[in-house]
């Protein structure tokens, strides 16, 4: 995943030159019902860097962060209808083959609900598997052809 503006612009091609300033996803918010259970899942299964924030945590993946609302800590301002635990749908890019992603999930006792299936993501056509976090949010690993 490109992490610098220069890499993002190079990957986006000529169309990116029209964007000034460039706009990139910095963070989004999920809501969890149990700090310890969710922290273990996102740290161990999704390999997130855990960042302490107030009474809770945030999960960082390189240059993108998941801020987390949970028991005793809800951020402000909020969406008109804030997401509840289990109400998110997120896709993460897996850098290896999809079979490796499936093996990784299985090694952590995570059930693959769907896949491998062809999907379109930020880098075009890829192959995905779907699974859930401890609250039931739908998560996806997507891989893209390497050549």
C-alpha cells in the first residue's frame, strides 16, 4: 500500500495531477463492545498497531487508522446515526496470495464466510475472502495480481 503522497500520485497517474491538493483517507471509525477482545483480534488477526487513546485504543495500519468507539469512550462529533458494534464493513489489502490470507485466518480460528471470490477494489480487479470481527462487523481481505 503506498504510504506517501508521491507514491499515491505516481500510482494514480495523470488524473492525480488534476487533484490539488490530493485527498486521501486518513482514518475512519468503528464501534466495539469489548476493548480487550477487539484489541486482541485487530492486533493478532489484522496485525494492527495498537495506539492507546483515552480509555480505549485506535488501530493503525501504516498510513491509515481505525479510531475506535467503545465502552466508556465515544468520540465527538458523531454521525447522525452512529455505527453500532457489528455495523461496519471494511476491506483490507492482503499483500500475499489469497490462500495465505485464508491460512492466516484459519490459524487464528477465524471462519471464512465467503471466498475466494472476484471483487473490485481500489487497485482494480482482485480476489477476496470475507470474515467477521468479534462484534460481527464484516471484514474482507483483498489481493491483487502481482504482475
